[in-house]
C-alpha cells in the first residue's frame, strides 16, 4: 500500500514525518536549470542511437516543469519518495539492506546481498541542450542484477536510452545494461564479460562501453567494446583506474597519471589522455562530482587541495585547500564557483581560479563528520544542498548570496541513501 503525506517548513516538519524512520539524513538537491544558457547542446551521437527523440516511453505523462523529488532508501531497504513540488511523501516498497547507492537522476542502483537492485523513481528530464522535456510515470522496483562483491555503477546523463555499466569486483563480471529496456521495466543485459577480479568499471559512452583490464589484480588499461560486447581494438593505459563521471563533453575515467576522456562524434569513439600538470606531486583524483552534465568536475586531491578538470579545455587546475576538506563539487557557473565541505562542518564557497574563500556557513554538520559520516553536498545552478545525518537536518544554501541558508528542515529518522530524481 502506498501512503502519502506532506513535508512542511522547519517548524512543522517534525510532526509530519513520523512515518519516515531511518538511519541517515536526507540530502536535498534541485536539478540544474534545464535551459542553461551556458550549456552547449549535446552531440546526440554521444548518447546512443535513440538520443534524437524526446525520452518518451509508453505510459509516461509529459509535465510542464521538472518532476523533482528525493527518492530515499533507509538502512533496512525501505524506499521512500518525496515530491519536491507538492511535498507529498510515498512509500515505494523495499529492497535489500543497501551498502551503496548510485543514481543517474531517475534510477537508484542499490548494492545489496542480492547484487544490484534497481529503483525506478518514475520521474526524469530529457535534456536537448537548448531546452528540455519532463516526464513522470509510475515508480517501480527492478532487479536484482546478480554479481559477486562490491559493484561500481556508471551511468550517462540520459535515463531512457544508451547503457548503464556495472562491474562486480569479486567475480570480475563486466555488465552493460540496456537503459531503454529499464525504462520499460525490463532488466536486459547487452553484454556480460567475464574478466579477472579487480576493482574495475564499465563506462558507457554512446554506442560503446569502456571496460577496465587488470594485471596482477590491479587495473592497467581501459578497452573499448561495442554495446553488443564486441572488442573494437581500441585500448589505452589507465593504471589504478578510479572514479568516473559523465559530462556534457564525454565520459571521464580517473587514472594514476591523469584522466581519460571518451567522446563520440559521428559515431566514432575517441579516447584522449589528459595528464596532470608536469611536476605535480598532488594525490590523484579518485572521485568526481559536479553540477550534473556540466563540463567541469572536481575531486579532492587527498589533503593536497582540490583538482578541477575542465573537459572542454582538456586541462587540470589544482586549487589550494583553504582548510581541511571532506567533500567538494564543481558548480561550473559563470563565476566559476566551487563548493567544499570543511572537516569542521562548514560549507565553503571557493573561487575556482585561486581557491580563495568567497563565503562560508557556520559549522552546520560538525557532529556528522565527527561521527564518521560524509554529508551529501550537491549543487545546482543557484542553490547548494547539504545533509546532516547526525543533526537530522537538511540545509538549502544560496551560495551566491554570501552562503545564506535559504531553508532548513528537521527530519525524524532520516534515510541512509538519497538521490535527487526527476532531473
């Protein structure tokens, strides 16, 4: 049975959330403006053969605005959806107890003992670059996709075409799921390759997928395959591959000596190496974050600072860390803002050119960090969203207005994993 209720502002939210009991905190986030004037319309050949459409599937209704929501999974596997437009909350069902969750803005890929269990939030945006279309359908639970060991999930920026990559470390199984089939409620494997066990990944790009290869149990290179699992013969070294993200330009994979950028033009796949600046001794980037779909991405360089990778310019910038940091994300706006989460719980607004602090909040999530949590920090074009698992509070922060807290919400027992959906 599906239940619904509404979320209100900070003073009345507590009395309306008695049914939401879970272990973590919700991280609230809004999608970037669909008609971003700074964005370049994407090359549809990067997104697969069906990308020329509008993301329409059967039984989906087009909406006038993005159907934004938060789809959450608690420590026991209970799935809940908060509609950010009307503030209703619905119980969607249950998956196994999750250990990790990845999202593409529509689906949640939850790692459980059964493998990867997939939640379709039923809300998504189809980005045409200069305009967007918005859709809503009934949410549903899919899966599981079976596999052994920790899994890495890699997605694209489109949730109803192309592929979704899953790599299981213990078995070495490299799987490419058919994302269009997911949109129709079906779990279809385009291929499943049996490789040697290692901490690898499968990265979809257009009508291709990149699969890591290992030597002596460690990643040594990345090889390209067609979406049907046929090798293309294209392979590039990538020692200690870690971290991947889809940008408006192409797909990024982090390597020990820099990054690989995969692009598709006129259905031709190209792999470009973007090395770190000569002479750098900073730690490598191992996890990339940004405002969804933008060309620039950010990663912590351990304690050495913040790496910014501009996939349009094919260049790295190392910003000094103004304080010990636990998280960072690139806004990639006209003012080149970078958002960072300090180890003392402050959110910092940094200058993307020199790393200087432009604005900061009070220590909003200090207790969470002290307890070993890394609160979610997500940016859209005008707002930042920060979760406090221990504080049981959500913050909406206007980072262009002196890091002003625009809204704060108290929660009663927050979900462990949260994804913004409908974007």
